[in-house]
């Protein structure tokens, strides 16, 4: 039996899991929208998603990945998004000034 999850259901299932603090409210929406667009029949596996995807701010991204960007420039987050998209899949910038992306 297959169950279709709404964004609300997706967030609720994530909040019930041991990985509830991995993504922000808006980060989960970006991830949900991506899954809906690319694999609408995806069977929810929170551990797999949390192990593959991450949400991070500019300082963490620049610390973990050598993107050649100075975090102090005005558009550092937008430039980091572009640089991440050159290397992996970056879903976008959240209202918390973080980026959700597929780890590499």
C-alpha cells in the first residue's frame, strides 16, 4: 500500500524522527518540492535523505567546501549557491540564509 504525503505530512514525519533538527521548516519545503518534481513516487526514507542532503549556512559551506568565495562579500550566499550547482544539486536559499544541497 502506498501513501501520498503532503508537505505538511512530510514535515510532520520528519519532526517525529530522530533527525528532526537536520533541516529548517523552509529547508524541508525545498527538499519536498524537489522530490515531488523529480521522483513523485519516492518512498520516504528520512535517514537516506538526511545522509545525502544537507542544509548549511555560508560559513559552514565555505569551511567544508573550497568554493573560492569570501564570506564577507555582499552576495556570498548567492555565489555559493551558483558554485554548489556547478558541483552538485543545490535546491535554493531558505529564509534562514541557508542552502539545501546534495552533499558531495
